[in-house]
C-alpha cells in the first residue's frame, strides 16, 4: 500500500509540473518566422503604395 501511495504522489507531482510547463509555454502559432516577417513587410509596402485589390473588387471582377 505504501508503494502505491508513493507512486500516486509522484504522479500527482509530475502532473502539476506538466500543467505549470504548459501554462508558461509560448503559442507556436504566435511566433513569427523570418519568412512571415518579410511577407508582412512586403504587404505593408504594397498597401502603402495602393497596389492591393480588395476581396470585394475581386468578386465584382470575377462576377461571382
């Protein structure tokens, strides 16, 4: 019985540690890669230059 109690205590401790690790992990989807950053800069340049076409205009153009 004592060994089972010790095992359960260890499992509970590990579970708490895993929960703490999860709480402090960065969301992978929120990390911007260099490629993402370059694409964002290119988008900003095109937007500032007025080179972008809105979705509404594309739908009108395609007649959908």
